[in-house]
């Protein structure tokens, strides 16, 4: 097993496994690259629409925005196989419908959630896989290989590790991506889970969405490493660093870790450096303006993942002329952006999901006490 | 039917061997359970027989391995997790309460979690403040867990089989002072003991002694002492806390019209208080005296043997509580 030593070695080849390509994104076709671009819009629009729905008073619950972090979700999920698992957290709501979306946005067979299911979860309606038994982000779907999250955040990492342990004991070859903010990495269970996975070489890829803020606490009060990825050194596992604003770089680093795990080498940590656009949740937006300096926020948001992707696609020659100038969602807050800033198919997709959720019934009152126990067959 | 005589520990081993032979999805996980064969030697002989795939030695990581076993159960396996002592399950409470116990409910009944969390709980001998916890009442407070506390050799054998077959998480509560106890069990690999069925281990007409785990054995000893004084005590072994068989308990109370609930946990807020409250609520008209309650002293378990003996319930405490009510 290769281990990082010295500085975090995002770009160094892993000596034992030279078969893992360093830049798998270079093999993506033009259509796939353009799809990555569209998916960034989709993730952004989901966020924007929910913010607008809350402002309109059509929605309750707390919104943990993934604005400015979309490349982490899109880039890390794009290369997974259908039977791989994910365990997203509260800030990753788009992950639920982005999983296996390459199989077709509306494909009912795909191993992910439909937009209708995700919207039903958000609105607390029966159409969600959990029939709205718990809040927005506490959602899982076994058939889609999506593990429920909990408010304990890193507490889901051992559960995810256990799921792939079971697959491994049964001769399977799946991997799991567990998503965490850098904040939850300070929990003891983060260590316990990753140490266990390292000892038993479990295919667990821990995506650390380093958005610089744990609620109101900055990284210098969270950990004392220059790069969080170096934490991996202590476990003898690879620690990779991805530019969290660049969907292609995230894709490359996560796919390196995925292939490494699938080959039986064990877990990795992939630190995706990004920046949280708003407050911790929408209840915190007003205070976040005070605990974060305006120039710090401006700097953290200056590389919008949509803009970074647009630039790359223009460089590759995949976006030209008028097409390169359309749909300028980047750099705009939810209050500033309009439907005109997004591709129409993205707007339509969300509209279908939201309308479905609004029309769906709430759970029957009798359901409240059901399913505490499984009745043995 | 022919019977076998063996210890409580041997009955546990026999039960696990038989279930692991039957079902390849059953596997063991815990600290020092494989190569070392278990601190209390419950897993003696398992690693040589089943190897690394089915006997997983873990780092010292209660929260970690509980979560990992929970994930494995969610994905279709049937893990048996050993806590070296139930006192260490405190380290895993977040995993147990927030993941293991809730996933079936949160997934609206789609994801089951068939896991057995087993190990010795309660005071052994001079293991002091941090190794002597009675965690049964803590777990029996949580919807989504089943909690069983077998008191006899036959029960520990038959209830472990039921626990492994159950599609829910089961906290399987053994007692360190029972491991060496000898007893009989039916010579039948298909013998099981269902959850939610209390049993009368000794019939009597004057008072009901209600307890579980080691306290059932204490109650049997107390009943012997009471008999010398002409008091005819009935011993009700609760066996399973969740689900709780109140009918058998109530039927006994309606016969004797008096009851003492005996539990090892701290007296304040222990599960015995719940049984006490149920009897008081539901059998009020049948009672000739207030329901008695004997529990552990509300102190961290002292190390010095004389102080420990003061803190742990014994048969004389039960006799004294009975005599106050007659």
C-alpha cells in the first residue's frame, strides 16, 4: 500500500499501482464533459430553487446550501458504477439524484433517487423512500445503494464501511464514497472508522468537503495540519487533494481512489478544497455575514465551479460561439439568479419534481408508530 | 426429552457454533475474540474453526465496530458483536441509538438491521466503577432495540438462537457471574426460547419476586431462605425486557397480591422501576401492599470488596424487602 509522506501528494503516482491512470478525465468524451457541465447547473439550480421556495413560504425545514461546492458532488459521483454505494450528508442534497444519473435523468432503473423522490423528502411527503420519517438529509435508499445519513455526521462512516465489508465478505467488488465536511473529521468516530477500514483494507473513499467552516468555526480551530489530506499519513493510506472548484480535478482524484480501492488496496481520503457560499444553514446566513469577513467570502467564491468548468470546456473546444456565452449562473446568489440563467432542461427537471411533491400526500397518521420493529417473516 | 448438563458459557458457545454452521451470513466481530478467543472465553474455538472471514478481530473501537457491524447487517449479513463488557457499550451508544436502532424506522421498514450485541453486563467481582455497569435499562429505553437478559443455561442457549434469527437489533445481556453456572438444557439443536415470554421458576402463593439475569438466581436463593421462615415466594423470571411480558408478571401478582421487583442496576431509574410502575398502575386493585423494589446502591461501583458487597443486591436484601411487606 502506498502512503503519502511529507506534503500531501495529490499528483504523485502511486508507486505500487501504476495501472491507475492519473488523469482519467482525459478519457471523457465531449458529450460526457458537456454532461458534467449540465450537472453542475442541475445541482446549483436545485439549491437556488429550494432557497426561493423557502423565501416564498412554500417550504419548511433547514436548508444546508451546497452552493459553490457542486463540483465536489458532481465530480466525485460521475465515475461511480451503479452498484457502488454513497453516504452523503446534509450539505449534499443533490447527491441523492446525481447518483448514477449517467444512466439517464429519468431512467426509473437507475441506482439513484429520482428528483420526485428527493423533492418528496424535502417537502415531507410519502413519495420519499423513507416516507418522510426523518428530515431532509436523513434519507437513504437501499436499492439505490444510498446509505442514510444522520445528524452525527462522521457517525455514518463506520456504517458505510460495514456495508462494503458485507459486500466484500460476499465476494462483491463495490466501493463506498462517504461524504463529510472537514468539521466532522474532528469526531472520534472518524478516526475509528478510517483506522478500521485501513486495517481491513476496506474500499472506503472518504470525501472531505473542506469548505473552510464548521458551522461558525474556521479550519485553524478545527485541525492543525497545513493540508487536511495529510491526516491520511497516520493511517498509512493515500491522502489526495482535489481542487474542489474544478469538476475535472475532483473526478480525477476520486477515480484514482476508487480504482485503488477496487483493486483491493483499501481506503483513501480525498480532500476537496472548496468554500461554503452561505451560512451553515439558512438559519445562520445573517450571522455568517458577521463572522466571515466580506473579502474572505469574496475570495472564497471567486472561482465558481460553473465558471471553472466553462473555461475548461472552451479551452477544449467543446463550447464555442454563442453556446459558450449562454446561461450565466456563475457568481450569482439565489436572489440574483433567474431561470434564464440555467439550461431549460434543468429548470424543467426540477419543476417536475417540485410539482410532484406539492401534489403528494403527507404520511397517514397511523404510520407514526409503525416500523419501530421488523416483524420476522 | 434427554437433557445435557453444561455451563452457561458452554451453552452460549454451543448455540453460536450451531447457528454459524447453519447460516454463513452469521459472523462474529469484536475485540480479542478471534486469535485470543475472548476475554471471558466465550468465543473459544471459533477462530480456529471459522477463520478470518467469519471471526473478525477489531482494533479497540467500540463505536467503530458497532457502526461497521450495523452497516454489514443493513447490507444483509447477521453480525454477532461482542462487547468485552457491556460497560464498554457506552462508547458505542451513539451508533446503537442513532443508527442500529433507528434505521428500520427511518427507512419506513425497508432496511432491517439483524444484529446481536452481546457481552457480559453487571458486576463481576471487584472490577469497580467502570467495568460493572448494568446497561440493560439504558438499552430497554430505546425504541427499536430488543433487550433480553437470560438467567438460566437453557435460556441463554435458546434465546441466543432467537436473537440471531431475529431481524431486529437485539441486545443480548449475559452476566459474568453466570458464565460458570451449571444447568440443564434440552438435547435438541432446534430448541429455542421466544422473546416476550416470562417464566415462573418457582411457584409460591405469598409474594412474587420479579427479576431477570443474575437477580433471578438471587431471587431463587431468597425464596429458599424465605421458605425456612414459612414464606412461600413465587419467582418470576422476566427474561426479556423489550418486549416485556407483563401478562405473566401480572398473573403472578394477582395470585400472590404482593410483589418485589429486584434489579441489579442503580435503583434510581433502572428498568426495575419501569416494571414496578407497570404493576402499580395495572394491578392496583389486586395488591395487598405497595410494590417493593430492590436495586443497586446509587454509587459508582466501589472497588473494596466490603464496599462492593454493600452496593450489589444479594438474597438477604430481597428477604428484608419481602419481610417489610408481609
